[in-house]
């Protein structure tokens, strides 16, 4: 549902931009009752504020969980007192903070300028730029997920594994386009920055996370063995 809704939004944004540059500009012409217009505007504003608040709460920003409180919080910069903890957790937090910020920035840029790759690589512009803008939306959502891994690295294995799989499969698909001559070499920029540079740090995190998972399984097995 989020992808469908995002596709609708990314299709609407270029149209709004076109309207803004037309001679008449963007003028609201609605015959709806004033009360309905005010009510819908307030509802839209409250939904936007709620979404921003949820994002801040997911990133563990101070006081963003008001009026709900949690007995325990995991800081972005501090290791909780409870064990176990993924090895090299500080380095992995830096990795996923950087990945999250990069993905969100890349997604926003691609939504605002969906033809950038085609212009940079010297390819004909896409007939349906909204598809690339939707890709930017999905990449941006990945960024939010990576920030959650930075907040809670001991439980981020699945998100990182899915992201790593995409970073491996994406260059394979691009390689097929390059070998067959369908895309020029300059189009490699999309995989170099989105995928290749993240292979090693993501692989290191998955390795350390696997160690933690094995330790948890061994601990559970030892605990169950006491009752055998």
C-alpha cells in the first residue's frame, strides 16, 4: 500500500511543479464548503505532524515519544547495560547512520529530479519519470530502516540482510545492461554509490550479527539443557 501511495505522490509532484510555472500559477478553485476545506486541511496537517513525530521517535530523539513513555530506551550513541550486544557495535552504528542519511538524501533528490541519471549518463530521457521517482521513494524508506538499525544494531540483522541482497542483485542487473550495450558505462554511478561502497561495511555487520545470533542460540540451548 505504501508503494502504491508513494507512486501516486511521485506522479503528482511533477504535475504540481509544471502548474507552478504556468502563466496562471497554482490557484485554488473549489466550491466545497468552508468547513470541509478547513477540516481536511487540519486533518492533513495533523497527519503530517504525526508522521514526523513517529520518525523522530523511531530515531530515539528526546521527548518525541510524549505522551507515551518507555521503561527503557536505546540511545544512538550509548550502549545499553543489558547484554548481549553485537560486536563492533559503534562502528556499525556509524555505518547505518551514514547509510540512512545517504538513502534519504538520495531518495529526496531522485523524487525532485527523476531524470538525473539519464541526463548524467547521456541517455534519452525516460518517458515515465515517475517510475524512477518511485524508486527514490523506496530508497528513502530504506534509509529510515537503516536509521533504526543504527538505533538498535543487535536486532537489525533482517533489515541489513535485505538491504545487502539488494546491493548485490542491483549491480548484477546493471551488468547485464552494460554487457548488452543497452546502458552506457556512465550509468554505473548509480550502483557505485548506492551499492558497491556499502558491500564491505554491510558484510561486516552481518558477520558480527551472525556471531551474536549464534551466541543467543547457544545460550537458549544451554538453558533448555538444564531441564533435560
